[in-house]
């Protein structure tokens, strides 16, 4: 297992370097003068030139990248040119909100999709299977912001069970925090469960046709044990892959959801950076999110090896 981890880490390092390079080029290769864009049309030439010196824009591109990368390695993501706040501090202050939102959304999506997929696979072609599959296709056509508006109207306006906007920190009131996060998490989960359900259903239908499943049935094992013990585990590899990839989808969806529900997360920080042309914040958030996405997929690779030992013993 240690050899497998070392082998995967050998791929992780160049990928992370590529992520830093692409993130740096986002702001560096934009058309026009970056300093002029940040200061606005009313900026004087002296102010533009001073900002260019402060940002190091008068230096060669490769040198700026190396300086920026050395700062990133030391934990220095730079400072916001609008507020003067360190970029890393701004990200870490809002990270718990986004992590909690994505975790609740992923857990909710899995809690919905796994039981439905198992029941649909066990009764493939039946009425329940057709209804759930049709609902999954229908849900895929509804964007996140529309689902958010519908949930707000139902649970906040009509039923008045949950707040429409706002945020309560977890360390202040865990129940109030849960009430604030429930609708945003449900919005993202409703967008994710159809994909997870369809993937697991398809793989489980294939696994249930394997010879060892037939043997288990011939031995008289209960259907519940066959489904949850013998069929679910080998059917979960693709599900884990999609769940890992969905981290990127959750991040993209969280940007809209955090804005709609007024959550102080990374998504709102990213939007504010775009609106105010704060490219240091924008660059830092993109790098942080992209690095997290790469690390999550690395952990997914390790989970493969735990679920299927043949993977870690496969020839490299």
C-alpha cells in the first residue's frame, strides 16, 4: 500500500505544479493592463505605474511566477489590493462555511441516491425503477438557482420552517447553523443525486448478473445480504469516481447557492473578487479550490485501493 501511495504521489506533484502555473496565468495573460483594470478608467498614469511596481508587473513573466510560487510554498498568497487583507486569511475565514455546505450536500445526495439505486437495480424495469429514473432525468434539467428559489418559496415563504437567507456559525448555535445550511445543502444535493443514482444503478445491475451472485442466491443467502454485502462494494468504484469529480461541480454550484442564500463562503468571496477586480483574491481562491480538487481525487485513488486490493497490486 505504501508503494501504491508513493506511486500516486509521483503523479500528484507535477499536477499541482501545473495547477499553480495555470492559476498564475489566469490573471497574468488577461488582455489589457491589469493595473489599469484594477484602478479603473479614472486612474492617473502615476498611480497605474506605482501599482504595476507593487504587483511586480514590470518584471518578466517567468520571474513573477517563480516569486509568486515561492510565496505560495511559504503560505503567502499575497494581499488584497482592495482591503489589504492577506489572501490566505480571507480564504481560511470563509472556508469552514463552504466545506460544511459541500459536506452536507454530498452526504445528503448519497443518502438519497444509494437506497434508490439499490432498490431500482434489484427491481430493474419495474414501475418504481421507471418512475425514479424519470424523476432523475427531470431533475437534471432544473438549474441550481431555480431549485433554490423553489425551495425558498416552499420552506421559507409558505411553510416558514426554515430561514431563506443568513448564516449562524456552528460554534454559536449548532441548531441554528443546521437550519441555515439545510436549504443550501438540499439545493446542491438535489442537483447531485440523479447522477450518483444512475451510475450506481447501472453498475449494480451489471454486478447482479455475475456468476458469484448467482451462486450466493443458490446457497440461499438473503436478498438484503446479497445486495448490501456482495453487490454494493464492487459496484461502488464508479460511484466513488463520480463523487470525487462532483467536488468540482459542488464548488461551481456553491458559488451560486452561497450568493442566493447569502452564505459567507468562498463562493461569495470569489464573486466579490470578480466584481471588484481584486485579482489577487481571485487568483488565490482559484488556486486553493483547484488544489483541493486535485487532492480529493488523489484520496479517491487511494480509496480505490482499499475497496479493491487488485488495484494496488496491478502492474504500473
